[in-house]
């Protein structure tokens, strides 16, 4: 039983893809226009698929911006909903 739990925990730490911010990847993201724009044309610097995670990831269409927002946790999602439905904020960008 102890051996089985050890194997399962080791399997969970293996990511589907290895992601690291090497210079060529950063140059590619800059060329794609990541982190630029506003409103519906804003392109987030990090996309959900760029981060290896066992946690929750969300792509939610914004009510104010009309674009998909890439959120990496439930806390980011909850905060996004507060800002997106608040009358005090005209526009919000990803919280990364």
C-alpha cells in the first residue's frame, strides 16, 4: 500500500509538457503580440496552456471586454467576476 501511494504521487508531478521561459520562447511571444492590446484585442502574456498545472484553469469570456480571459486559479476567477460585474471598472486585463 505504501509503495502504491508513492508511485501515484510521483506520477502527479510530471507535467504534460515542459515549459520554461527561454529567450527564443519569449521572443516568439513578443512577436505574437502577447501582453499588448486593449479590450477585445488584448492578448494575455500567459495563456492557460502555457503553464503546467494540476490545479484549475479557466478561460472565461468577459462581459465587458468580449474576449476570453485566461485565469490560473479559482481565486483569479472569483476576482475576475467581481471586477467584470462591478460598475466601478470600465475595463480589466488579466490578473497575471
